[in-house]
């Protein structure tokens, strides 16, 4: 057994993070104000070619603020990818709104634009026109954003683009997070770059981002004392964490390249194992390959997803089933959903393999060896 655990995706510092953090310490900017925050916002907005950016405490907070700014309240319906992490849709419930889940298409694994339109028509016919769409890019793979945006425009429904897993990916040369009316990113510890915990909200609309910063700092009106005319939140990123983010942005392209190499390694080394397939890039897509994910067909491989997960776990290697669809989750299953069965099948047969940009060839070879051994005895 490996004595040192191999994680699915662990933080990978570039070296300059500590320089920005030290600057914050030297100037005693250890608070949610300071020069790293505004610089991080500008640098992130420039990287993604989006107009404006608010650095926040998490990606979930970014989605929550987007919903508030779009005036989504109790009883309103919000369409959301079913195949995602719960952080995408929990904020819908924070607002007392109703999530309506839309299934994935088989190739990109992301929101099916045709099913999205079916869902919109159905809800409109029932007198409940959805107030927003939350479209997600899973594992770094672009959703068909051009098709999703054109459906959204046809029905005049704003789109929140959840690019928490898609920073550094592009679709027809355009950065993920820059297609929607709002885009969000996450810098949680396991994402492609991290600030230990953090997120960002981006938009072309300057007023929205100004509003987001106001709401994220407890909605303090201009006054010498603290004056409040609105409910606020404590959602700002700290100046120390923003320093980590600035250092991480400097190595983001390198991290994308390294994650893609991890994917290529698995793809090459596992090519002769029957019953294993990969998430392919759709036309126009360039994925950051945040996580390498495989599908296992047990009728061909002789083992299923769970057997492989356990074989890896025995060697101290972390792997994880694909996201369990939200329309199957106990807390969400009573809400409306438009499913085609695609995400359920992906969940049953899919596994995320260790994909960190800091994995060594020796570690990757060890992981592949476990898979090959299981295949040989199955
Ligand atoms: C990580 C993640 C989020 C939430 O981001 P946090 O920063 O952890 O709050 C939202 N959506 C998706 C798809 C994610 O992977």
C-alpha cells in the first residue's frame, strides 16, 4: 500500500503566492479590504475577458449574490443543471426559490439545450416562467454555451454560468464564465487554482458587480455610522487569500497544461483496457481537464465503478464517483425535473481519478497499475 495518500486534487502552489501574502502582512492588510483584492479582481477579469469581478468567500456565495441581484425570491423558479455539485443549486433554496432540474446531453455531460427549451416551454405553459438559468461546466468541460445562450435569449431569461470547475477552459476560443449574464468561479482547495477557500462573481454589467460588493460587505450605506437599508452578507474574500489567488493566477495556464497531461497519460496508458471510456471534448471545446473522469462498462471490463474505487482505496488512492444528480438527492427530489436518464447513467458508471497538477509520473503509474491489475483478474 502507498504510505502517502494520493488525493483526487490537492492544492499546488506556484511560489509567488507567499510574496503577495507577505505584502499583505507587511502592510497589515489582514482584512477583507486591501490592495490584493482589487488587483486579484482586475487580473481575474482580464484573464477571462469579462468586464468586472467581485472576489468573494466562495463560489456558492457568488451564485447566491447573482440570484439576489436578479431579484429571485420565494416561489420563483430557477432552472439548473441536475448533474452538478450541490453548491450550484443550494443558493436557489437560500432565496426560498424552486429549483427545476434539467438533465445532461450524452457527449458534453452538461445541460442539454434541447431539454432546456422543453423545460422552459413546459413551465411557461404552467404559468411559471423561470426567472434564471444556472448552467454548469463539469470537470472543466464546456457546456454548449452558444446553444444555451440562444435558448435563453429567445425566452429572455438571464443565465448564471457556473464555471467553478471550468477556469482556464475555453469554448470556441472564449473563456468559460464569460458567456452568461453572470459567471462564477470557485477557488476552493480542490479546484484548479485555490485561495484556500474563495470564489468570484463576474459580469459585463458594472452596476451588478458594484451591487455584489455592497451586498458582500453587509450592505453598508454611505454614512459615518453603520446605516443599512438592505439585508447584507459577509461574503468578501480576505486580502490575505486574494494574495494567494494572485500567485495562483500566474501559474493557471501551466496548471491547465499539467492537468491535460495527466488526462493524456491516463488515456494513453488505459487505451487497451476494455470497457473504459473518457469524457471527450465536443467541437470547439478546450477543457482544463480539472478532473480526469472515466466511464466503466462492467459487461466489457469485468469490474464495475465501485470495485475499482475500492481497489484504489486499498492502495490509499482517492477516487470518487461522478456527481450524483440533484434530482436524485433526498433534499431536492421533490422539485420538478426534466430528465433523460443521461446523468443517472453517468453517475452509475463514472469515476473521477486523481488528477492533481502535482502528481508525479511514479504516482500516476501506480494508479494505472492498480487498474490494470484489476482488469487482469476480472
Ligand atoms: C466547487 C463548486 C461550486 C461551489 O464552489 P465553493 O467555492 O466550494 O462554494 C459550485 N459549483 C460547482 C460545479 C462546483 O464544483
